[in-house]
């Protein structure tokens, strides 16, 4: 009987699922809306999705990995730090295992991105892959030899809730963050933060895509906003490079689809790295928005 891995990416608006053969081929892929605010409904949706994937793939059992925007507390076994707030304080991993009738592995979605790209993506074969999510929120994940580095307290990679490094006078104290602090990297580098910064600078209310389009069209205000964004990104990334010294930096999320960002980031990082050389590759994720769900499947070393 064919063996497979199942990956589930539990997002705030959608649940994606994939079934991978032992060699990484996609056997089935589906997605459905997330029952927002409904914990029991979320468990039922995951169970239904797993059953549908098994039916489509023609395999009745498979290992299940789940990526989600939060973490399982090692102290309590309950979910913490999830922006899908209806999961917080719940024994999610245990409940999903009970509903499915098999063991599951739950990991932060950014770590799943890192695992995916380290396994067969933009960081394939690299020892240490640091994967950055640039979207509605900001996060990152770390994979070492293809395995997630979760950390003792399961906060490894929580890059977005550190302060912007080497702030200029006009960047202090920074904007308020939902975490209760000010000046977090997320308040400078997320998609909404890019739009808010442009509005503060110009009075123009434009989304991230429109700012990039205006920059490409030669608009000087949009070019200035993007250049400032790139400078801040360089400082924020360099701070982690000085700690991790990764072999590859992989960018995921909506802003990773901006080629000018991927191409311009190494030069923005280099002045802030405490070394005589910085030649670490910066690459867009190979699997794009499927990387998280693929990484969840790869949480298991061997498929059932």
C-alpha cells in the first residue's frame, strides 16, 4: 500500500490540506474556509479535510502534521500566541489527535515554511535555513537539517515582536503593536505597516501592491517609501544574521513576490552584518503559498 504524509495549514481564513507521497509528489490537495471563532468547528473541518484527502489519494491512513499561527506551550500543552484567538488556551494537539484517532504533530506555521523550503524548496540541502514571512503579520521560522527549531519555550523565530534595530530618531518610539509594546518589527515591515508608513509620509492611502506599482512607474514618493522599507528590512534581517548566520534566507508571504525586494535586500543587509563579508543567498520561497502546508506534511520523518 502506498505510504503518504498529510499536511494541514490552519490559517485565519482558510484551511489548506495536502497529501504527499513518500517521494514528495502531491497525491491530493484541497482547501476550505476556516470556521472562524469556532473551536469545535475547526476540529471537525480538519477531520473532514483529512478524510477527503485520504479519499482523493486512495490511501486510508497517513501521518498528519499541522501548521498554525501559534505554538503549543511546553508547560501546559495548550495553544499560545495564536492570532486565531479561539485556539488560545485549548489542548489543540491532543484534541486533533483524538478526533483523527492517530498521533499528530503541531508546529508554528513559519517553522513549517522553513521545513518545506529546507526539504525541497529554495533552501534544499542547506544546513540552517531561516525563513521569513512578510505578509499581514511578520514572523520567521528556523530549520536545521530539515527539522524545525522550536526552542525551549516554543518561541524560536518570533522575530516580528522584537524592536526595529538601530532606530533613527524619527523611528522612536515607534507605532503601537497589538502585543502591547511599541516599535515592533511587525509594525514597520508587515504589508499593512508599509501602507501606513506611506500614508504618514504622503497622505496617500494606498495598499502595498499599489505602492509597488507606483514605485515601478517612477513615482518619487512611492520610491522613497519603498527605499525606506528596504533599509528597515535590511537592518532587521541583519540583526538575526548576526545571531544565526544562516546558510540561506528564504522570504515567504505576499511581499516576497516583489522581485525588487528580493534583489535589493542583500545590499541593505550587508552594512549591518558584523563580518568582513556577507554572501548569504536571499531567495523567494519556491513553493509560494503552498510551502506552509507542505512543511506541515514534512514534520514527520517517515510517512505512515
